[in-house]
């Protein structure tokens, strides 16, 4: 079970050199940023010929600059170094972001492609799409802004406080007194913002899923005049999303505006105390020291704002981790390899198999049958009798609750999923076409030498009537074949399965939706496979075009 810490630790270990360089450059940026006010204070001393004990101490720590020319050379060098450190810090953080996104994205896709079917079907496709967009961005920010830059900002703030205390303990004490008050106020506001953020994301996910499902059912909506009905539903969902978005905007704006208000309020307080100390307590602060103090404080305000705002980054990151980690840790299909994979024969057996999607909703109870190699078996049954579910059990997409399945004498659960599916293939409308062209959708191999046999199979099945091979194979396919007719998709599904030439062929209503002449051509092709393959044919009636060795009634 992978956790957030384990995921980030594994990534950090794999990219430790890059992260170390980023931390080193960011620390150098902090030092350069804090030195700028010191140099400005030094300029004040040189320009106005003022002196202070603290300024002399800094001359000892750094170097005694008495020439304005030397000062400008050193100051220009400092600014140039800060530019270089800023660039490499920002560039390094960008690389960390992209590498983390790439790593999580690839893990996520791998987990989804290998997920157990029952686990995958718990959510609609639209809900999975958000994992690849907003959630990856939130996880990037969690590492770079919430950990790396947060550590850098904390270092900056600590060093700034040390420098400020060196110039004036009273003013620094005032700052330290105000900091906890600001932290508590921002924490309470962020807590409220977290609740709104969670609700906003949930509604957005539901709306995305709603839109995806309606676009998928576009023809149904048009045919049944449901445009206004679906529009009304969408408007209600949109209003709800707007309401949470409005609340989010309010609380975020309040935090965004309150932070500089409080921080610059502290600056006003510092100036007021400095004035009071000079005119009422006879504790005058040297001009050089006051300039350095104020500039150091002002340069630290953006850092303090980031520190106060990091809680929001942690919150959104946690929400995204809570969305992604269940997918990465989700149930996957068994991948236990056989020690000695057997040559495929096409023998199938089921013994006392029971399966249900949920409690008190059984699909099979004690299903038992045996199919010999090179047999053609009709699986007959009415609507929702479990015909398609049976095929998914044989393919290992579902696991039976009790009983066992044998393929060529080997228990199904002992197969590596790749080895299992090398033995059998399926032609079904539930398995969409995948590819941009007919050739890509039908041929497992993209090699040129597969184009000729692919075209020959399409002609035998009645898909291609002309002799222009390239125009047929290069025919575009959009979104699983939405631009094709039902019969065209049916024939391409059949061609895809038959071209694999696997010993067990699962056929889901192979003659449904195609005209009689084409159905006769399909039957002739299937008869050519009967002598050397095991064919399982699903149908609600008995197809007249094929002869069957047995019938399994569900």
C-alpha cells in the first residue's frame, strides 16, 4: 500500500541530485536577497558619511568598503549572482515539477490499465480524467512549493530575524510578538477554505462526468428530444458549482487581501515604534541601521506571505493525493506466472463457479461445463442471463467468487494475464475499437507486412468491396468508431479477433446487425476456423449459419 510519504520519498531518492542542486541554489538566493539590504545600508553610510557600531561590525564580517567605486562593483556582482541563482532555482523547480508529473502520470496510467475490472467500474470515465490535470498540478505544488520552497522560506525567515535582531532587539521583538497572531488568523481561515475546496472539487468532478456521459450519448439525446431536459439538469449542476466557486473566491480573496494588510500593518508598527523610541525614550536608531532593518523586513514580506499561504497548498495537495492514491493502490488483475506455459489447445472447464456483482445479486451459482478443443459451442440465454459476464470471467477480467475455471488444464488464477490472453480473443461490441485508422484498430502489429493479410481478412468478411487496399486500411476512425455504422464496427471487431489466430475465440452475437449477404460471408470465414479452434458463440437464438457441437443454456 503506497502512501503519500512513500511516493514522495521514492521520487526524491530517484532525483536526489536535482533536488539537492535546487536546494543549494535556493539557499544561495536567500543569502543574496538578505545581503541586498545590507549593501543598501552600506551605501547610506558611504553616501551620507554616517557611522554606527553595527555597521562597523558588518565591515568586519564582510569587508571594509570605503570606496564608492568598489561598492558599486561588489553590488553589481551581488545582483548578477542573485540573477543566476534565481534562474537556476526556478528552472530546477520546473524540472522537479515536470519529472514528478511524468512519474505520477505514468504510474497512474499503468495502474488504470492493469486495474481489476470491478474496481475500474466504480467510477465513470469523466471522474478519472481530473486525475491527469488538476490533481497532478496540486501534487507538483505540494512538493515544490509546499516542501522545497517552504523549507527555503523558513530558512530565509530565520536568517532575516537574526539579521533584524542584530540591528534592533526591540523592533524584532515586536515582529515576533505579531507573528503568532497572524499565523492563528490565517490557519482558521484556511480551515474554512479547505472545506469549500473539497466541495468545489467534488461538484466539478460530477459535472465533468455528467458532460462526458451526455456527449457520449449525443445521438440518443438528439433522437429523443432530450436537449432541454439535459440542459436543465446541467444548469442545476452548474449553479451548484458556481455557488461553491463563489464561496471559494470569497474566502480566498479574504486571505489574499488580509495577508499583506497584516504584514504592512506590522511595518507601520515598526516605523511607529522607531519614531517613539527616538522622540520619547532617547533610543535613536542610526539611519544606516534603520534603512537596513526596514529593507530586510520589506524583502521578507513576500516570504512570510508564502509561508502563511502554504497551508492551502498542503490542503489541495492532500485532496489530490486522496484521489490518486486509491487508484495507485487499487485492486489489480492477478499476474501469477506459470512455471511452464503449455502450448494452447483450446480446452475449457468450469466447476461450481459462482459469481455476483453485489450481495444478493447472483449471476451464476454452481455453473459447471466442459468444452473440448476445436469445438464450436453456442451459449444461449435471455437478457441479463450472464452471457457477457461469462466471457469476462474466461478472460480473467472478473474473478469468480467460488469454484474454479480451467484453461487447457491449468487453473485460471495461475495464469499470467498476458499468457492467458495469448490463448483467447474476443469479438464484442463491449470492447471498443482502438486506433486512428482501420489498420491500427484491426491489426495487433503495425508492421507493413501485416497490411496485406489484414486487407484480405476485411474483404473475406465483407467490409471491403473495392480493391484499393490503402484507402480501406487508412480509413479514419474517431472515438472508438463513432463515424462508422454499427455493422462496420461489428465487422472490424470480428477481423481484429480473427487476425490474432488464437486457439479460443469468443464471439458475442457475430451476426447481429449485419445484412444477410454479409452474414453469409462471415459464417464462411468462421467455418474456416472451426476445425482448428475452439469457438464460443453468444446468441439469444440459434444461428442457422453455423453448426454447433454443444449448447450451453444460461
